[in-house]
């Protein structure tokens, strides 16, 4: 009987992998099959040896599904890479939720070794290590480019950018760490752009006109960034604009005024 349960469960895991191709869960499993898989895990969990095997089996299923799907990302760059990444992440979440439903009895405190990650955390760690981490630099590059293009008035897919940045919020602590690194690249690109703009404008405009143009920049940057960044990130971005265009030149202006007063004396 136990062997039969393992056989049914392994067959279900294999079937579930097609969800990564875009199939809906109800196209892959009937409600009866879903209950059967849950029952298999429920009865297998009564053995401590099986609990370990089930936990490893869940992790292996996550890893194998991603290894088989990863080639769809190879050779892609720019917007096509971003689209394929989001498609994979979206389908992976659905597949992960389906398999966690089968294994959810394993997530009970009774069966969790001290410090062991939840099934949800395991699925996130697998995606981060096998997909997101590998593509990190390429994903950062395309994100910075899209935001820069938006800043220059070019039409971009803002919904795609919003969906991608939402990934970081959905992927736990690992996602937060990766987001911080990626966001630093966004800030660096913005600082370079607005520093160059300030260098061009400051010598040719009166201070009042210069400040007015800077305020227009800050409003525009805020309106654009608010469409795909969280509020704290938007505020940090505006701080960079202010620092590069106002603070540096306000200090310079003060120094110039002091020197002028000294020369007059």
C-alpha cells in the first residue's frame, strides 16, 4: 500500500510540471486526484523516515521543474528576457501552490525539524538560486534601461516593469536583498543623468529659473516612478534628484556669494 502511494504521488508530481507551460491546475488534476495526492502525503507522514523523504521530494520536484524550464530563458535579453522571466515566475507560483496543496500536511509544526524552512520558503529559495540569481545582472541591466527610456520619453511596457518589480516583493527575504542591489543600480543611473543635466543647465540659467526646471524634473520623476516602484523607493529616487541638482549647486552658490562679498570688501 505504501509503495502504491509513493507511485501515485510521484506520478502527480510529474504531471504538475506541465503547469509551468501555462496549463491551469484544473486542466491537469481533477478534484478527486487532488484529494488522493493529499491523502497519500497524509498517510505517508505517519513515518518519520517518510517525512524526510517527502520534504526532500518536494524540494527535488521544484528544482527539476526549474532546470527543465530554464532553457526557455537562455539566449534572451532585454524585454524578451523580462517577459519570459515573468511568465516562468507566474506559472511557477501556480505549480508551487498546487504541489504545496498536496504536501501541506507536511508543513504542520509537528513534522517540521527545528529551523526547517516552510514549503513556501523552499519553493522561493529554489527559484532564487536556480533562476533569479543566475540572471540577476541581466535583469538589472534591462530594468535600468527601461526606466531610463521612460525618463527620456520613450514608450515602454510599464505593466511589464511593474510585474517584474513585484517579483521582489513576492519572493521573501532573498527577493528583498536582490531588490536592494538592483535598486542601487537604478539610483546610480538616475544620479548620473541628473548630474549631467545640472551641469548643462546651471551655468546658463538664473537660479530661480534653474530651481523651477529642477522642480519640474522632480515632479516628472515622481509621476513616472510611482507607476512601478513602491513609495519608499520613489522617495529615495527623488532625494537623488534633489541632491544632484539642488544640494550640490546650492552649496556652490553659497560659496560663490561669499567669495563675491569678500572681493567687494
